[in-house]
C-alpha cells in the first residue's frame, strides 16, 4: 500500500502514473517471492493484446482504423468548406460587381426578373463547384488506381480504407448544404456592391464566418461538452466543421447529427427564399458607403 500526501496548494501530481509504477513494482516483488524466473515474470506482467473489429458486409475492418479515417474526413469537411467558400463566394461577388459597375445589370433585369437572375447565379456557381469536386474525386480515384504502388498513395489509402459509407454520404451532404448556404449569403451581401473595389469588403466577413467553425473544431477535443460548443454544433454556417467531429468522437449520436444537418438544410431554404427579396431590392441601388455600414444602416432604418 502507499499514501500520497499533498497540500491544498500543491501542483497537480500524476497519480495514475505513480499508481502504475507501484503496481509494476508490487507485481515484480510478488513474482520474486513466488520463485518466478525473469522470463516468467516478464510473461506474467505482459498486458493483454486487445483490439476491436467493426464487421461490415463481406469485410472486416479495424475499429481504430475506422474511427481514425472517419475523424480525418470530419476534419477535412471544415477545411474543404472553407476553401470552397473562399473561392466561389469571390466568384459570385466579382460577377455582381462587374455587372453593376458596367451597368449591364439594368440590361439583364430588363430581359428577365431579379428572382430568375438571383437563382440562376446561385445554381450556376453551385453546379460549377459540384463539377470541380467531381473532377477532383475522379482524379483521386485515378491516382489510386494507376499509382497504387506509390508509397505516399499507399499511406493515404491505408488511412482512409476504413471510412464507412454512411459517414461519407453524411460528410458530402453537409459540405454541399454548407457551400450552398454561403453562396446564398454572398449573393445577398454582394447585391450591395457598387464596383469592384468593394468586392473584398463583401467577401471578408463571409470568409471570417467560414473560419469560425474551423477554429472551434480544434477546441472540441479538449472541452467537448462545453455549452457554447454544443450550441454552435447546431448553428448553420459553423456546424459543418463541428458536428461531424462530435459524431466520430462519439460525443453525439446519429440522431443529433442528422438534426444538425436538417437545421442547416432548412436554414438554406429559408435564407434562399428571404435572400431573393434582399437581392431584388439592392441589386439596382448604388452607394459608395462601405458594405458593413450599408448593412447596419439598413438594419437600423428597418
């Protein structure tokens, strides 16, 4: 037996490590008393080789490998969403800025309605982003097939061969819904742009918003049950970087994960419907004021 005595203001002592060492010393002492040899003592103290296996249809996978692969995909969702958002939101903002600065917007709206133009831009850029993603996926599969003996390719495939089909579909759905959300928000804010000089003002807050969930995903490992982190896991625009990580680390289950995805999808529908009115109202207005000042001014006036 052993007793660890500390003071109220003592530094944190690694009690588990001390207990492990004492247990090893106790086992070694008892082995000597029982007359065991060094080889018998080593065999006696050898830990149990314990592993988990997740069995799927006609195959079995290491549980650790499956969780590690799913975790890598979960973290990648935030990274992919952030880069896609930064690229394609800038595309929409530049398109609207070019149309307004060259006064082509008036001609376009004379030929069609603001609603059709609004949804046309969103659907067109979204399909473009989807096409690029498919090209990258096809290129990735081709690389795995034709360079399967490459050391780097082998390392990647070995780490990702445990990704479950259900989680992969969930990850793709969350990426697509999140990208669509950011495109809708960009079209709404970019309608306030007067010329190309204001594009960065419109894109900057959207890029910052995309980074919030990505940054918070790193804090979840240390405080997964923090009330703020739990709440943000259900908030559209940031939940795509948080809820998948909470799912693969078993902090949340599939029901809550699907609820978070459903909330983002409902937010997408509502924001797209609300955004068409904002776009139609502001797309023909011209102001030299900063974008944020215009937004706050309209809100205060409202």
